[in-house]
C-alpha cells in the first residue's frame, strides 16, 4: 500500500468556476453579489486515483481567482507532474519558492495532494495531519444581508436546524444600523452564541467607541475591527475592551501569528486554510496561538463544500481550534454546491468525514456547468 504513494502524478486539471449565490452580502471592506468564484484543481496519479483541492479567494482580502488560476496553471503545475504522489512536503516546499503569495493556490495544491494520498492509502486526510481530536465541529453562520428582516428570518430557520452560533458582519453602514441589528438579535434570541466581525471596516479613530458599544452586548468575540496592518490599533482596542478581540485579516499564516503574539494584538485568531497557504500551515498557526494562550476559530472564504472540507480536516486534527467553524456557504449561501453529496452538517455541527481522502468529491457535471475557464495537462 505504501509503495502506491510513490506512483507519479500524471495529470493536473483546473477549473475556474463562477457560482451563483442566493443574496448580496456586505462585509467591512467589500461586497459579494451575484456570484463568487473559485478555482478547483484535480490531480491524477498513474494508477488512476484522483485528489481535489480548491482555491477560494476574495480580491479585497487574499487575492483574485485569476491569480490563483495562473499560479496553479503556470507556476505550480510543473512542480507536480511526474512527482511521486506522496512527496507532499517536498512539493509544497518547492511551491513556496516558485511563486510569492498566492496562498489560496498553494492551499488548493496541498488539499489535492493530501486528498490524493488519503485515497491511495485508504485513510482520511485528518489521519495524515496527525489524527482526529473531534468528530463534530459546532457551526457558526454569518449574517451580512443588508436586509435585516431577511437575516432574522434566516436565524429563525437556522435555529430550527440546530445552529446555535451566528456571526454578525458589522461596520458596513452606520453604527446605528449595527446597534439595531444587535438589539433585535439579543431580544429575539437571548441564548444565541453571538459573535461580531468588522472585516477591517472601522478607522482607528472611530473604532474604540463603536467596539465598546458592541461589547455591551457581550458577544463571544469581536473580530478584526481595523485594517490588517494596524497592529498598534488592534493592541489598543484589545487593552480597552473586556470582550475577546479576534484577528483575522491581520494574521494569514504562522509568521503573522508569531508577530501578532509578540505585539499582543488579539485574544484569538481566525485560522483559514486559504490564508495560511495550506492545511499544515493552518495547523501551525493554530498551534502557535494555543502555545501563547490564545483561542482559535475555523474561518473560511467564499468557498464551496470542497474548500470547506480542507478546513474540516484541519479542525478535526487541531485541538487548538476550540471556537467552532463557519463552513456555512455550501449549504446556505451558494445556489448550488459542487459536491456530489450535501456538505455534511447535522444538528448545528459539521460532521467530520471518516472515509478516505477528504471524504467527498465534486460532481463532474457541476464542474463543467459552472466553469468559465479550464486548463488540462498531462505529463509529457
Ligand atoms: Mg473575518
């Protein structure tokens, strides 16, 4: 069985997908409306086994889908073709040197490599990441609809389905609008685990009074009120408010996490495979946070169920990620997900798959239907 991991990778196929979404969403620094875009990569090994991965970017946050596609198509594909499927660490080290940034493309590549290895070896991806510490992950759904009543109707539906955590996206309109939403949510759902995310939406001058007002609603945490590089402003807010402050855009990977710990900018971090540039780097980010006594949360970008699955396997293998996850888009935001089976959510929690690889794979028909660009190449 182990020798099978030495078989060469013979195919690298790419799809740039445009996926319709069910509503507009306003987040601090940007809006998503109409569709979101991801890049899917499929690796094929000589024996016919396949592995899939997804690059989910957001142009105002991590990068563009065009950059992800180009990184995979031009710079990462030559590192993969002909290499043994099991050479994950060697390939990812080369990927780091081959193209700067493009963390979502590297995340897609490592996801596909681990999915492929898991399928060849007959084990789930979480087993390749050190083993499982949990089999269910509490799910948080984000509220970002400019229509408050629509969001409240969504919360009522979510409660019926067992979801007990919501994250309010704030800082897009005026402060009064956010206060009204928080008042309504607290009044109608007093037992809800409520979190607030500014997505960098506040200026350092206006942040403190606004964050203080939000803190009076006792959210579990307040996430990234100011722009990513403003470490001093984050540290001042953390000192001034007694609700935990979470870093998201300020911390992409382990290197940022070390700087964030030293600068004391946060009480916790939103760990994302797409920001970290892969599953193992996401794990390291969470571990550094935990070693410094900070909390960690499983965040995501605008992903399909395939993108979510990479995060699911990381959190399944990460005791440090204790605040649940936000893998809701596949079920509640995309008009249609691309997985062949529904993304596994039950009673307000994501269920960790225990079959080989990621545990689910994309429906080939969906890849063709939503593709705006493809690229196929086999080893010469
Ligand atoms: Mg965030």
